[in-house]
C-alpha cells in the first residue's frame, strides 16, 4: 500500500515547522467545523477528507512520529481505529491523542458529546521565546513595585507570572517550558459572537475564548532570585498592540546551598574536631565543581570562609558572586579507648591552661 503524503494533505512542504502544522490543521478544522458548515457533515467525501487530515496531524503533529515518517516509516499502532462514522469521530480521536477529554458541547446535556470549539481553542501553540536585549531586570529595593522595561503596549496587556527554577538552572542557564493563559478571539465566530446570525455556541456570544500557549523560554546564566525576565510580544493582544510577558524568578529550595539576590551563595560544611583543632585542607562542593579550601589550626565552630568568585554568575558578564562556607564542627558520639585517652589528655591541658590564666 502506498504511503500517504501527509504534508500534501495539510498543504505544506516538508520543511514546515510544528507551528505551521498546527495552524494548517486548525484552519482545515475550522473550515469544515460542523457548526459552521453543517451541510458537510455526513458526506462521504468530507468524512474521507478529514480522516486523512486527522491522520496527517496525528503523525506530523508529534515530532517523534514525524521523524519516523520522514524516514519512510509509518506504524499502524499510531492510529486507534481504521474507520470513522462521521467527522466528529475524527476530531474526537485526534483530541484524545492531544490529551484532551471529550466534553459536552455548550448547551448540551448529552454525555460524551465532543465540543469542537473547545478542541479548536485548545490546540496548543508551542513557540521558542528568548528574552530580548536588556530583558532581564535585576531585583531592586522596589522589586515589589513595577519593574518593567518601557513598552509601547499598554500595561494592561502585559502578563506577570512566577517562574520556579532550580539553583543549578539559574547558575548555568537553561530553557524552561512556560504555559501562558491567554484570552483571544473565538476561532469559530472570529470574535463577532455570532455564527449564521445566531449566538456562537463556542464562546456563548462573548466573542472571546480562553487559550493556553506554551513557550520555550531561555533563562540566562546567573539570573538572580527576584529578577524578572521580559518575553516580548507574549502578553495579551488588543488590535495591533501586543503586551509582554514578565517572568519573576523564584528559586526552589536547595538542600545544600542558599542564594541571595546579590548572587552570593552560602553553605555549611562539616569538619571533625581534629580537623578544626589541627587545620586541614577540605574539598568543598560549589556549583561549578569541587574545590580545595584550607582551614587553619584552631578553626572555631561556625567560622565562615569566603570562596571568591564561586557564587552565582552575573547575567550581564560582570564579576560573579562569592560562596561563603560556614564550618560546622562535628563532635564524635562513639570513641574507642585510645581516642578517649587522647581527649582526657587534652582536657587536662585545658585545665592547666585555665589555672595558668587564673580562671
């Protein structure tokens, strides 16, 4: 059996992006939506056409399946059924693959009836978003107030979200998936609130519908706690104006390190009583790897040592922060006979020292 040309079915070439594939499928879905074109539902040629469209999207809409398809492989297990009763079955199956649950259509009490409007609205756009120049705003004393890059778009179109990242991700930089909840013009009525003179069933006549948008956001190396990342053009849209998305960095609690908004890192390192008394060379973990640190004889419990430049990197290439190491002297709980004798001898030395000082 000849392999179907799924790119041709969606009207795309093989270099099409995942975004273009989603847009093509959404366009075809809206064009033949039963609520907007009820006379097409039930016609064999329409059903066959959208069986092909749904199959094409099931394959090309999944990056791994698309890769296998481009190499000439099609796995029949990708498709849950080989026949469709009508166009609703096609979209219901495709929605199931997208992880959506078939829900009753607006105004319907029939259980399990598929809501095309919800399905179209929930085809999620995935884009790659990188902060623009000077997009990272460092935390200030007024970090609780507005701390945004100047924008021509009205502030009411801007969105604010918290982005939680690990300390390691903040130190090295990373890419993080971000889901943004947006309000957009209804895909069925185009924002008019009406279809064929009747109130749109998808948006209940409001002309607006909720949509999730997924972004792949670049987190620059050295971003600090409380800093804001500005993602241009990913806020709300009104006419020709587009707001921005502001992501406030929240560092997840780390089991070993504690970082502040200045880029300095603090940690505690255990040492034995002998190491504290005699001095020692320790291996101390840092975010960039283990380093050697010397403590002098007579190091006191809680004494702090600085590892210069071993804190957070600076997002603008300036000097990095420092790492402050607090020494925690661990008192042994179990001693053998020889160790007990040594500590008794040390205790006698302490008694003699106190007598000498008149204590």
